[in-house]
């Protein structure tokens, strides 16, 4: 059985902080995609035929670079910097490219999934959104330090009639959020 870390409940990014981060990051991402697409479309010989493809692939590449590569780096996204948060794995380490890719994919599954995702964290003891549960990550304040270690256990959750098995860090009773 592996061991993970947990933080003081106040160190996990809550609903309003995460909403503010998303309210910054998604417009920035949209603007970047539009700007890159506009530049690429302007240099193509037949822009009418290429525009949908350029827009789609610019969106995929820019989203990956912004939501995965930049978020994983020490620079972080603009929303993460202004929101003074960072993302970590269950052991407190920098998350892998795969973990952040999984989180990014979950965001783009649809508008309803994002609402359910964000609302989920309001009742979760570690304030993990569903995308964090799937990716085994926490969003915490930038200066947060772990307050304890605990075993990583697997808990079953039923969401919309479907059972999921999520890895979680079991907290000590004295530090239970």
C-alpha cells in the first residue's frame, strides 16, 4: 500500500478560488487560440478550406500547452498564478503529464460535466473536483505544506448511476478535514 500526503482543509483551493482561476484561464486560453488561429489562417494560401482544421488543431495544441505543460511547470497558468494555487499529486509531487492531460480532457467533455465537477468539490473533504479524483491530484494554495501522511486507499463512488473507484489519502483522525 502506498502512502500519500494531506493538507489542512484551508490549504485546498475551494469553490470560489477555483471558479476565479477558471474565469481567468479559460478566456486567456480562448484568446490564445483565436490569435494563433488568425495568424496561421492569414498565411495559408486557401484560408476558407483550411480555417476549420486550423482552428481545431490550434485549439488542441494550445489547450495542451496551456492546461498541461504550462500548468505542470513552475510558471503555472495565469489563473493559477493570480489565484495563488498549484497542483500536486497525492504524494505531494508535481503531477505527471498524463495526470494533467486526463484533467484537461475531463474539462472539455461538456458544460454539464464541468458544473458537476466544480460542485463536487464543495462536499469533498480534500476539495477535489471530479477531474482531480480521476487524475489523483489536489489543487492547493501555493505555499501549502502537508500536515500529515496517510495510506492511499481506494473508495467507491457512485456518480449518475455509475460506480467509480478513486484513490484517496486516508487522513489521521486528529487532522481529518
